[in-house]
C-alpha cells in the first residue's frame, strides 16, 4: 500500500457526528461567524447525483452539512428497506474527498426518540398521485424525517434532486406549512453515460438491466419531441409501446402533470409547466425518472 495515502487516510478524517446536540454545537460556532449553512439530506449509497448537490451547496454556502440516514418510516416494503444499499465507509471517503464540512449520521433512536412514528400531513394535490398513490404513507415518512433533520441542522438552504420531483415539491410545501426560514433548491437530474438517471438503486441492477434501463430516458426524450403536437393520452401509449420489447422492463406508470400541483393533464397547454414522470421496474428494482416538457 502507498504509505503516503494511508497517512492521509489516518489524519484527514471527515468530521462526523451522530447527535443533534453535536450538530448544534458546531452550528453555534459557524453562526457566530455569520456563515450561511447549506444542508444535503441523503440516505447514503452516494453517487455523482449526491455530489452534484454537495457542489451546488458549496457554491452557495460557507459551510455544508450532509446527513446519511436510511429512514425506516418512508419504506412501505420491509424487503426494500433491508435491501437498501448501506455503504457508510465509502460514502464518508467520497464526502471527504469532496471537501464536506460536517457529516451527520444519526441513529434511528436519535431521529425517533419515541419510536418509529410518522406524522400525517396534508399536502393537497401533491400527495394524490404517482409515488403517493403507489407508496401509501411514503411522503408522511419523508416529511417527518426531513422535519426532524431540519430541526437538528437548522440550515439556511437545503438541496434536493429533481429526480424525486414530487418529494421536492412536497418539501417546499412542508417548509411553507411549518414557516421554516429555509430556502429549498431543486437540482437537475444527473445521468449515467447511457442516460439512465443516477440513483442509489442502480447498483442493485445486473449490468444488462442497467444498460436496458436507458430506455426510460430515451423514451421520455422521444415523448418530449412529440409533446407539442400529440395529445397526452397518445404520448403515454407510445411510451408504453416502447417499453414492451425491453427484457425485464415493467412499467408502473407514465404520467404527464403540471409541475405546481402535480395533477395529471389531459390536454397540452404550453402556458403550463408540464413534466412527464415515469416509474419502471427492472429486475424488481423501481427506477424513477422525469423530464420537463417545455423547457
Ligand atoms: O431523497 C432521499 O434520499 C430521502 O427521501 C430523504 C430526503 C433523505 C429523506 O429520507
């Protein structure tokens, strides 16, 4: 082993804390210097998509906190929770290499001192369709944990990926519901070379399925090319057709919705910001993607 590299590994350890008190202590000294604090909540198994959120946070803030917590209350399938990749050591090296200031890795007890309870929230049309309909209770779990994480980290700005676009809109609604002085920044989807949206779940795919899954983005782009001349019903049918011949691909949904309310539209209106949303399972792994139709 390279001796110099191992010295760096030993002496350059990323500042990692596991309790809210420790985060608050650190925040106190940063706040004393009027620093702007950015926050990137994650469930770990980090990839370039997460690192792009970190970079955006570093551009806009003096100090950045990343959290890693695989939140049990947002999983409605125990198998999905136990299969979720956990790669803390690798994640922490990656964050360190990218200049992170503070890593927060709370335990379930720290996040949920009174047991794994989730709050129930009212987000109107945002929680009617798509992931809300397919994963009942999922967004209550997300909103609960993000609320606890915001309490612990009290950032000025928090960064979320547009891959989970419905989540992003719900977090915006949560912050407004709770009157939190936190700016929410949505960041563009990062893609693998094939076009597949980056996700921690991609590593659960066989190399063949990972390649085949590129059909999702390709078909979304083709849908966008037709979007100004073809009705949504036909656009969705064409999308379904394109997936039919692909081995192991099971379409869960394809929807065209307005970006603000996330309600499905039946007619295309170029005055509205519309977005196509797809979920496709490959080898049982749920892959999400979306694309703005009139950028
Ligand atoms: O997007 C995620 O990784 C999670 O839903 C989040 C926001 C970290 C909450 O657990």
